[in-house]
C-alpha cells in the first residue's frame, strides 16, 4: 500500500513539474472526412459501379472544381465480416458549409446537372433497390501542431 501511495505522489509531482507550454494539446482540428458506408446487394456491384464512375464522379469533380471538397475516395472493404458495408464513400473538405451555403450549392449543382431535387431523389430511390446506406460518419482529421 505504501508503494502505491508513493507512486501516486510521484506521478502527481511529475504532472505539476511540466511547464505550461508543454501542457497544450499538440493536435489541432484539420479536414473533415464524410464517410458513407454502403452495402450492395449480390449481383449489383456493376450497377452501382456504373453510377459511381458516371453521375457520382461528375458531381464530385464539380464540387472539387468549386472548392467545396478537397478530395473524394471510393474504398473497398476487402474482408467484410457479416453485416459490414462493401464500400466506403469518402469526401474530404476543409470546413462544413453553413445552411445557406448548402442551399446555394444544391441549387448550383442541380443547374450544373440540369436536374432538380425530385429527379435526384428519384435516382437515389432507384439505387436504393440494390444499394443500401448502412451508416454515415463525419470524422475530423487531427493534425500535429508541431
């Protein structure tokens, strides 16, 4: 018991001996990674791949050209366990848009695609017959400050 108390006192002494500047957290917030987890029904991988390399690519390339996103990725889950997604769709941005910016971007994207919200939702509904969104995460990269 005495050794435990001495160890605790030693640790407390070490914590108070660290200079104030060294107590700052050495990680700062960086880019945001939006990660969508996608499950594809058997026999429909090619159908979804067609969408990814056509419509999805067109939208992501436009968003990238406008500076709305910095990058996008399609990641395959090569060793999925039961009930895990097949793909992860990732977009990287330096900040989240305000609600007003999101509305303006949506209008601009629809004009670029010569589409509207109803057509976009109908397309998503069609894909939902074989593609299922299993989850969505918003992650923030932590960058070393020094």
